[in-house]
């Protein structure tokens, strides 16, 4: 299996994070267990595309979508944002300042 280009990893992770950061805007005004489940599935799908060192962070992010107790149907925006920090840190460490093109 070929080693992925680091620039490709940056694009995948950055694109995924960009789309995930939109989630709070659509989920904060109401509870919708099916929307939370869809977001969890999206995160786990992204986990399969990011570098292995981020798999644990994406697993934790998927778990942080819903406020406790499980089944509450409430989006946990503070927990979600906090759990996103290691992914954002990875982007800063691996992708900041890379030349484009």
C-alpha cells in the first residue's frame, strides 16, 4: 500500500474539519437524534480517510457529539469543540505553512 502524500492528508483532514465545524450551527437550535447519528456516521467515515495517528481523535469526536446521557438527543457543542482541539492541533503541526500547488 503506497504511503499517502502528507499534503493529501492535510487536504482530507482540513476539509473534514471544515465540514464538521458547520455542525454546531445546524444542531444547536433543536434536538434531533437522527441528525446526531448522521453526524456521528460522518465523523467515523472521515476517520477511515485520515492518517492513522488521528483515528483515536476521530473516534473520540464521534463519541462527543451527544451530550450525556446517551440517547439524550442533545448536541454537546462545548464537548464537541473541546474534542476537536487535537485534530486542529494536528493540522497546525503538520499542515501550517505548506506551500500550495
